[in-house]
């Protein structure tokens, strides 16, 4: 395990502990219990932004834990996501042969999602670790529907606040390496194509010069 991997796992452990403590406080003091549970994955349609440190951590986990078939399936799902992204109105296609993914053009799920569960759960990004809601799952389902009349989800923002002192170590590390944080943060499927070395991944990585 590299020093960077140890760093990321340490940050994630601290974030998880802070989140768990805040969830316990909310339950004990305010009677608030998150409605999030295994199999409820509407938030996995959100556009998740991650850092290069988290992207490389994901790639290491995938190479260590996924079988060849699982990795190939992930590559295919990620490629479908890239096709959908390239076909969106106003987005220049990286290739003239790129066509929209089959099916309705709605925001697709995160490529890591398999049968309603995160296939890389132990190495899921910081934003996924601190995202909890105290509202009916239907609100999460409708959140990305511009025509919906449902109320928006009610996030437990104090969980994010409690974890911030620990999660802030990630951007601090990136800026300490001399990178522009704003340019190094990308959507998870974009980073996944890069760090896994897949042919559809962008070759001009904003993590150039990042020490791993």
C-alpha cells in the first residue's frame, strides 16, 4: 500500500467516524433518523464530483478486488456513461462515431452501481459517505426530474459539517502538490476512464504531476 493510499483510507475512516457520531447525535437528541438504506440508490444518479486522490484510490481498489469479468462489466458501463455524456446537447463529442447510449436519455446511474448497491463501497468517494437525507425516497427519485412537483430531498447537512474537518485534508493534499484544485475535480466516470487507462478516457489528465 502506497503512502497516498494509506492517507486516503485514513481520511475516509475519520470521515466515517465523524458521520456516525453525528447520526447518533441526531437520533438521540432530535429523533432524526436518515431514510437512506441499502438498495435505495436514487442519489447514484447525481453527478458525483471526485478528486484525483479519490480516483486513484478507486482504481487501486478495483484492480485489487474486482475479477476480470467485473472489471470488464465496469468498463462497459463507464463507456456507456461516456457515450451518453458526449451525446448531451451542447457537449462536443470526443468522436464523430459516438452515439447516445441505448434507452431513454436520462441521467444514468454511477457506473459503480450494480443491482442497487455500490460495487466499490469501501472506497466510495467522500461525498457519498456524508450524503444522508431525512425525507421520503420518492423525493430523491424526483430530484433530477425538471417537471416534478415533488418537494426536494431534505439533506442532513450537519453530517457534512461534522465530517468537513477531516474531508478537507483531501483538497489540502492536492493543493499542496501544486495542482489547481478546481481543475482537478471531475465527474466520477470521467476520472474512472482516466485512472483505469481505458481507451475512451481523456488523455489530458488534470492530475498531471500528481504524486501517487
